[in-house]
C-alpha cells in the first residue's frame, strides 16, 4: 500500500505542501527521556539566540504554536536531521487569516547563530503531535506530524536530505498512532531490527482497525492489518513498548460506552498482529483507567477496578475501590503487580504496598472526601488513614502525626499511621505516565 495514495496524500501532492528553499501525592515523578539526556543540550543563551532568529524570520502577525499532544508540547526541536554533524531546528507557526494556517520552519546552526533554510506548509487546522524519530531506517531522524482537519486526523512525515525536505509519508488517517515507547524510543514490533509503527483507526460503525507499517524500498508498506470484532466508542490511550518480559507490543485503552472500558494488548508474531487475550473480559472495568508503566519496571501495566472486602453489598456508586494493575504474563493470563486507592476527584493516588494485596481493606465506616481508614482484614489493625481538613482545622491539627498529601483552595488532605512511619510510607510518589522531558526551547 502506497501511503501517499490517500485523500490527504493527494492533497499534499497536489500542491498543498510548498517548500520554500532559502526562505499524585506529595508530588509527581516525571519520567525523563534517556535519549534526550544524551543529546547536546541547548543552554539558556543558545535558546535565546535561536528564539530571536525564529521570531525575526516568522511572518508578521503569525504565532508560534505547540502541538496539542500533552506527552510532548515543546515548541522547538533541535536535532541533526541529515547526519552531517550540524544541528537543525524545527518550529511551527500559525497564520489564522490565510487559507493554509500551519507552516513549518527549518533552521540550521551556523557558528554561533542560526540561519533559516526553508519553510513548508502543513495542511490542517491544528498541529496535534510533533515527533522527531527515525522511521525510514536510514539512521537519521525524520519529522513526524499528526495534524487535524475538522474531525479527521492524518499522519505525515518528512526527511531532510541535501538541503531539501522530502515528504515520505502522506496524509494517513488515524485515531491513534503508536510510533515510540513511553521513553520516546522507536519501536521494533516484529523483531527484524528495523523500526516500524502502528496506526489505529475507527470506522463509522465503531470497529477498530490496527495496521502495522514499515519503510521498505523507498516507501512505507503495510505489513499486516487486523480489525476488532466488537465496536468501541473511543480509543482514549495508545502505548507501545514492553508488554511482557522480552515481548514488545502495543496497548490500546478503549471506551465501550460512557462508563465501561477495556485494554487490548497486541503483539506481532511472524509478521502477523496477534491479540494477547482471547476476550476483552480479562481487562474489562467500569472506569476510564490509563495503562502505563506504573511500577517503573519497563513493562506496561493495565488497570482494573476491584471491590475491597466488605464493600460487596454496597450500591455501586457508594463503594470505595481499589485500582489494581496487572501485566500480561506472556501466555494466556495476567499477573498482579500493584494496587492503589484513588480519590474520587482524582486529587491524589494512594500507592499501597503490593504485599498487602488481599490482606487489607477499607473500613466500611469510612466516608468519601472526609475520612478513610485502611485496615488489616484479619486483625482490624489500622495501617493508614486519610483525612480531609478545612484550612482552619489543618492549622490546629498539623504536627500531630498528620502529613500533608495535597491541598486545594479550601482543603488539606493528609495521612498518618504507624505503618507509614515504620515502613517508609504507605504513600508513594506517583509516576506521571507517558510524559517525556524533551523540551528544547
């Protein structure tokens, strides 16, 4: 399949692309990008010089823009795009009053300054995502853009060679695409030592199609495609990376209706896309839970929602819950990894000790957004407490064994307990999943 032969591809090839040469608790732990840490960083003076050149070169009344993708919102990316040892910078700006709204600018570092090399038009109303990764397998990073035009999204990619920008991927419609792992590294899903990626799309009936693509002999080829035999309302999260020990794949979190969701785990065997689980029932839950590497072991977990012992007969909406996280075991089942308590307003996540799974519960006398007691099932021993204080109450109670977790404009949420002090804390920092620190500007 030639990926330029789509409606978006024809739009690009027909002249819409013009290249102008020469013209949650006490805090969060952000997972940084190890590849980004190895890059030569831009110092403050470098950033200022580059930004000054960009602002001088951008058209009057235009506005620099960032991608909507919250995983990486950096405005300017700096890379050696063609392997010549000289860094290039890529930035995008918007001209709302023109027919073509989004434009890209590529600059090259020359000595202690930057020089504009070219500009190019990007079809679409919004820049959804912006990645710089090698997907053509030539050792040099490519520019990968997700753009939207009204309700439709499309994926486009460019390579920078011999001073010119070449479009290598044109206007492929997508709902989600998986092109890198949670650390920002390229994916090799079929294990052939070449980078590849997956595109997920929903048709009007709600059936999802997952396609695997790889660059071969000058163009991207479709390696395999699978379609779900059930309908979904939305695919709200898509991840790539380790899905089990020594197994790379993708994880899709999908919404069945306004309340029900599940996770689909997919890997590649003999160049064929394969579902890890035979049925969605194994990952079904009544909540919108994001999959991710919750325990920082490099393997993606999916979440379920489980009733603590003693709460089984309470009305569904009145229950308190444990959020449990599992990994695919690489065969036909799942294995437990960790569990949490989550505030209904999502003000904090309480990471519980994995060894307590099945041994502790929440006291049924607890009240949401007031007071919560965690206790051992067998002995009724209190292992931790959470309490919501007004600001005036907190001034009286702080220092009496309570430790602040977080606060709002009118409340302080705090914890205490002998187990907290004796075991380095019941409350752990929450990793901020699927985030990269790749801000170059």
